[in-house]
């Protein structure tokens, strides 16, 4: 008698287990993972993770990237907007010394009377009156303009042209440009003069 009750219960338990396994295997699973421990990031490793691609400088620009404006910065202007672009047609007598530029942030073509090659500023470049270009879409502590953090930022954000007006805060890592704009020394580009 006990043999008969054990067998049906064993079969019933086996069928129930197979059914549960079948249903469990056919439904989406919720995976519970242990919480990751707090990790202190090495800032050098972070900087390497967003380092420019080969051929780009620290601001994610290449030697074929130029800054341009329709007209040069006026002597009485504190600052003005400049655009990152590629040369479609170089300036010539036939074009009234204007260059046809491809504006990188929106793909439009523009005729420009002023264009310039630039490079990342060094300490030797940081002098009063020096014409500089800097990224204006990344403000840090105390409204100090910081360098772009990625290729996309560099090519889609706003850049300004101005002149260095005060270097007394160099020990804090920034200079003042026209209009009292604070700019990180790591965010300055110098216009190549010919």
C-alpha cells in the first residue's frame, strides 16, 4: 500500500518539477547581480579614454581644420564667434581673397574673408594682447571656459576669438580675455600668423 502512494507522489512531483522548469526556461529572467563596489577612478585613465584620435590635437582638431569668420575680428571688439571649417576653395584674386568654407557644425558653405590655422597654446604664447581662440560651450568652476571633452563637442560647440587681456591669474590656471571671460590655459589656441 505504501508502494502505491509513493509512486504516484513521485510521479506527481517529477511532473510538477518538469513543468516548473519548462515554464521557468520559457520566460524572461530577472538577473540579480551584486552591487558593484564604489570605485575611485584614476583621472589619467579617464583622460586616456577620451584622448583624441591619431592626427588630432588635445582639442580634437586636425591640421586641415581652420577657424573662420565672414569678417576679421574688429579692433574694438572684445570677442566674436568663429567656426570650425574645412577649405572647399582657397582664397584667390578671382574670389576677392575670400575662401569658401564648409562649416563643420552644420554642413553649410560660407564665403569668409578671415580664416586661420591654429595650434594649442603653450606657456610661451600666453602674453597680453595675443589673439586666441577658445571653446565656449564647457564652463567649469568660477565660469572658467574649459577645453572640449570629445570630438563631437569640439565640432558642434561654440568657439570664440578674443585677445588675452590679463595674465595675473595664470597661477590659478586661467587667463582673462576680452569682456572679462575666464579661459583655462588648456583651452587656448593661438592663431598662426603669416
